C-alpha cells in the first residue's frame, strides 16, 4: 500500500481496523447488517480480516473479487475471526499484512 494513500483507505492499519470493528458492532447492535465497498479496502488481503471482524458483505470489481474469493475460501469463519482479533492488536499495518500473508493456505 502506498504511503501516499489516505489513511482511511488503509484498512489493514490496526487503528482503522478497530474503528471498523466498532462500526460493525454498532450496526449489529441496532439489528442492521454492515457492508462496504471492497475497493475502499484497497487490497484484497483485507477481505478475510474484514469478514473476521463481522462485516456482512462487501462489493468489489470482478478482477479484485476473484483474488479475494480465493483467500476467503482458504480460511474458515473461525480462522477469519481469529485473524481479525490478532490484527486489531498489532502495532503497524506492515505487521497485519505479514500476519494475513502467513495465515493464508
């Protein structure tokens, strides 16, 4: 991810992951689903982490969704939840990227 990209377009940043988790939990408490545009995620590596945080759905372009789908299918829901729990406790985005890459089968 480019350092010149806006902070809000870096969902693998642990601080932003914590904020996203709060938004998802808030929506669920109100009985609503929570979705986002996958292109905002900026990187298909974010898909399993976002789903692990409880995101209900996201949309992506055809070229991005193919790569994301392969990653999503390689992990169970429990594994994505565990991955997300670890990711929000990390210090840096680079740490999260490394965690996700090492978690993929």
